[in-house]
C-alpha cells in the first residue's frame, strides 16, 4: 500500500443487536443456514427491526467451532447462542428475543460471559 494513501473510515448505521449466522458447510450440509440468512432482510422488515433504534444488524460467519445441530446463530451484545434455528424457530427468536427482549430459553445452548455461561 502506498504511504501517501489516505484511508477512508468505514461507516456503519446504529444498531441495537447484532445477529451472527453461521453459514459454514459443517453447520448445515444443504445450505439451510444461507437460505435462512437470505430471508432475514424480509423478516426483519416485517418485524420492524430493520431500521431505527431497534435495528438488528445481521452478518454471515463461516465457523463458530460448535458444529452440531445447526443452523447456529448468536445474538450480541446479549451473548445468547441458539441451535436448531429452523425458519419457525427463527420466527420465535425474532418475535420473542429481538422484538420482545426475552431470549427463547429452550433453543439456547450457551450464554456468554455476562450471563455466567451455561
């Protein structure tokens, strides 16, 4: 990189939560995670969490190193990790956790440090 190049600082819109979705090949063998990710824009818009102060940012990841019972998603900064995130379970996570603020306990397999682990 040239020493004279001026880097432009990236910009990012404000968000309340960040949903990380593993789309790696070991999480789901038949692309279910990517298909789920592809539907999130529409689902977030329908739930009213695609913009404004309740906005949820979504990002694809490629390995959480917990390769069982995917799709796997993580909600930050809450530190909540979900497994078996079928489309129906994603709808519950959106409705109960991302909109309602109550994690879906029966789908959680781990809670981050702020919860003391699980």
